C-alpha cells in the first residue's frame, strides 16, 4: 500500500513560527517512522513550502492539521475525496474538534499514533476501517523508530533536524495543548538518541533540535543525555525553563554537549499574568541575572513572549520591549495569545462569552479572536504589530514579507 502523509499549512504566521522554532513536524514524521517497511511512503510538509501532489497514486491520504490550518486540510481532503481516496485526519485540531473533522475524513487518528498505527493500516487494507482510532496509553519511547531521512531530505530543512527526547510536559499552562494531548511526561532511552544523532551527523545534518517541551525537567536524565551526545560534535538547541539558570552543573553539561541555543517560555514581564498561568517560577526581577548566567555558557537565549493575557493592559507592549532590551534576549519570539480549542484558555473564554469567532483561519497569530479583558481588540492587534516592528531583525522581516 502507498501512503501519503501531509502536514497541512495555510501559510499563517503561526505556521511560520512553528517552522522557525523547530525541525521537521512531529506528527507526519512519527507516522512515517511507525510505518512497516512493506508499505511505500510519500510525504509533504506544506509548512516549508512543499506543494501537495493531488495527482498522487497513493491509496491512503493522511492529513495532519493545527487549528489555523484546518480549512486548508479540509480543502486537501475534498480534492482527494473527489478522486476516491481513503482519507484520515490527525493532529491537534482533529484531537479537539472530532465531530467537525469527522465530516471531512473516513477516520480520525487521535493521540499518539504508534500504539495503533499498524492496526489502522491493516484495517485499510482489509476494508474494515473504523471511524476513530485512539489510545490513552503513553507510547513506550523505547519502541520509537528514528525519523526517516530518505523521504524528505534534511536539506529541505537547511540541514536542521529534530530528534525526539521526551514527550509531554509536567507543567499545565492554561494556554498550552501539550499536556492536553500527551497524558504523561515520558523519556526516550538515551542510547537510541545517540544512535540517531550519529546517523544524522553522517549525512550532513548540522543543527539538531533535542525535541522536548522541557528538556531539563528531569535533571539526572538531562545530565546523562548531555554527557552521551557531547562526543558526536553536533550543534543542538532545545526548549526548557529558566530554572536551568539556577543549576550550573546542568549549564556546564549542556555547554560541553554542544547546546548552542535554548528557547525559554519567558511569556511576559507581568508577575500577575505569570501567576495566573501557574508560572510563578519565572521571576521577571531575576531574569537579567538568569539570562546572563546562561549566555556566559556560550548559549543564545530565545525568548518566547505572549501578549493578551487578562492581566495585560495596553501598556504591556512598551513594557515588554523595555524588558527584553534590559535582560538581553538574543532573539525575541513575540506572538499573541491564541485560545486554541482544547485548551483551558479556550474553555474559560468560551464560557465567559468572550470568544469572538470560531472561524479557524483567524486563529493564525495575526488576528485577535477573543475579547481582551483590559484593552480593545484593535489595541492588541496594533500592539502586536508595533512589537514586531520594534524587535524583528531585518532578515526576519524580509522572510515574513517575501518568504
């Protein structure tokens, strides 16, 4: 059987952000890695500008989507449906909008696909496809296969790749879907990561995302990982919390391993907003000291900042720009709060009657889709544009305008 795995993208600012802050998307590559060898795989990642081939002779079309890309996914589905293809939907939007997604596909795949993927493929071949496939058990990461590198070349990602280290997150921020999708925080065997990294090194990969939503949460595991990957000689980046700045042992180990940049969810200089998001461990008053400590270990700090919390007023934009300049962030990643369906933020706003639209194309990071509490919709949209113009580098502006 031939299987076509597609990551749908409407080309939104959110999609550009996700493509810029990580390697290959986890969903299509996880499915590809789990596919038995007797099947043929074709892949398309629209987030990097690849074009879906509607003339594909694949038997099974599997489309993964995030919320701002939902309508693009439905468009792809319709065109393949008209050709008589069997269509599956997966991804975050499918997970939390099952009734809607079911109207555009023959079956839905929910949660981590590895637990049932081979059964899905057998059912397709036997014409016994069920409407929904789902597993509530965490995948044993010892059973993961490496992402294939012979279908979409690492060259398409600028020789930047992604290797699964952990899944899930121990924190439960209201705006985040990670803990809603992955029901536990799991670790992959380090020896498997090492073997995958050695292969990537041999084919010319230069940068690797150590894919984890909290790379250093388990200190003992992180120390062992850093020691094991240090001899490989690759450059790494990953996501963690600012708490790493309080642990010199971890910083030294990360530096020796070749970690050159870390993405921190700094979110906001507002203490009140951080407290409301259960992120009181992010101390704005300590941030300048923390970032200086991290940067002293030869690592860039990329700061993720959100705008539009209930605690924010229209003064937050200038406050954040001044804060970023003061603490010494190497790269600022600003975006407005998007209340994705499935998140606690969406549930709260919906129950309060503050969701302004459920047109998913508007959930793209460029439009305000809810009523802010202490500013107008226009103030939030204009404030975001102002922050971007003030903080983005020339190269980033050109990329967004013409990329």
